[in-house]
């Protein structure tokens, strides 16, 4: 077995060994395991069966990790993307009124487009064509969107007829536990405790059990059936003009998030040579894009590379064996469905808020010196949560970017990608309001 693993993953030339890769894989899994609790909650809110969604989350993540590990030999783990799952449930299904089957069809189509971009020059054109500030704004805006949902689900903010939202009542035990969970995660993360997020989620769940507001249903059982969601995507239903902005949002948020994560992990894992070339970068991007397509078969929003993979890299992960280990741990997690079923929304609220804050850190990279670059980015960041739609926020960002550039006489600096997306989004608002 040792010789086989050495041959497949080229461990020696990457200055690593089986023990080190297993430790790295376990570290990565612990840091991102919260997704097996958060994602089923989000997807079940769209009408999906919770148990089936839990199994689908684990299988899709495992499959994606196997593809990344065996094909690209990168120590990067994948799972359904945070933010896009919220967009899937609360905007596409909740606000726009599409069924979750049609929404999955949109995920599939976005994944196919991502694959096409990964194997053609379109990827380079799009990455270079979209202004840096708007790329950063997508991630930060999605972060605020996630944070808003976390605050809402935890009862920390509540509806108010006079002010739209107001502060919740911390004397309510669920609201108090949500805030406590966030603070606990923050303290643990600050003290560099591995798996801070999952620890916070589980601690709050245990406190709920002790306070008798959560009913214990066991820890381990035979996995629920995935049949209610498996291969239920409605591709034809997603071929609707009104879904164009949704598909574009799925595509570009996933594209830029993936590219940023892969580049960051590549440098940490020392996959960059002296000339700046990144080993197997194209393969890693193809693995990620194909995983998004496969994930839709299992009832998941776009599957994407997780920045938490950097924790495994810091623990010594250098090859795809790290990702494969994570994949096997996701498969083992399938048998813990009773635990996933009892985790309440207020237990995951703290995790959502914390992840949101991490995603906002990208704002420090914004170019604050040029108003025509900065203001459209800030519009996008603000409008994604306030319109409760990633698609609308991105649309308003690109439209305002082109308009501002035009009226200040800087049309020559409007990239072809910005023109293309602005026209698409303007047409959507005009003809499909």
C-alpha cells in the first residue's frame, strides 16, 4: 500500500509522507466539517429532504475531494460553497419562486459553463477582464449575505415594521446561545484551535440538549436515503431567460472564489516554482469545475475549493493524498446523520457569522484611490445583502461600474468582460424585471 500511495501521489519528491498527509487531511476536515451541518439546514429550507441533503452533502464533497486528489494531486478539499447555498435557497427558491429542482438545473448549467471556461482560453480572458475591485466585491458581498442570514437565523436581528430590522431579545435562550456560539468560535479561532467552528457548533448543540430545548436522537445510524434528491435536477426548467442572472451569479462567484483559493493554497503548499508557474493549476481548476457539475446530481449548490485547506497545508499537506483523506472522512460522516438532524439553526448561526467576517477581510485589498473602481465595488458589497440576492447585487455593481466609467470619460478602461456582463444585467432588468 505504501508503494502504491508513493507512486500515485509522488510523496517523496514533495517532501512528505503518508503520516503527514493523513494528519493534514484530518486537520482540513475538522476545520470545514461544519458544512455537513450547515448545508443540509440551508438546502432543507428550500424544500429538500434534510436527511437526503445531509447524505448528498457528504457524498458530493467526498467525490470532489477524490477528483481533486487523484487528478490534480493538490492538497485542496472541496464541498458545497457557503453563500451560494444561501443564494440557492433564499433567493432562487424563496424570492424568485423556482422549485429546488429548477435551481439545481441552474447549478448544473453554471457548472457546465465553468468546465468550458476551464478547458478554453475563456477562463484567462474572464479572469483578466473583470476588474479586480469587482472580483473582490463578489466575495465580500457574499460574506455579508451569509452574515445577514446567520444573524437572522440566530434571532440576533429580527423583523421590525418601522425600521425593517432591529436587535433581537438576548433574554431568549436561543438568541443568547447564537451569540455565545459566535463568541466561542471567535475566541477559539483567535487562540488557533483547530476545528474552532465545528467545536462551537457542537458545544451550542450540547448546551441546547442540557437545557432540554433540543431532543437527543442518537449519534450514529444507517445513512438516510438520498433518493428524494438524487438526479432530481430540472435542466429544461432552468433554461429560462429569467434564470440567466442566476446562472451567471453561480458561475462567476464560483470562478473567482475558486481561483483565489487555489492560488492562495498553491503558494502555501509551495506548488509555485521559481518562474512563478503553478504545478497542475489547470488540472486543479478542471477538478473544481467538474465537481460543481457532479454536485448538482446530489442536490448541492456549486461545489467549490475551501480556503480551510490552508490549515491542512500548514499541518504538512503537500499532495492529493490530503484531499483523498478528507474525502474518506466525509464518507464516514454519513453515518452521523442523527447528530446532524439535532443541530439547531441557532447552533450554526455563529458559524455563519464568523465565516462571513472572514470573507469580509478581502476588502483590505480594494483599490481605494479611484472612485470609479471603488464605488461600484462598494455598491455591489452593500446591495447583495440588502436586496437579499447575490445576482441583483452583482448586477448593480457591474452596471454602476460601466455607467461611472462612461460619464467620467474613462470608457477606454472598460474591459470587454465588464461590458458584456453590464449589458446582460441591464437587459435582465429591462425585459425581465
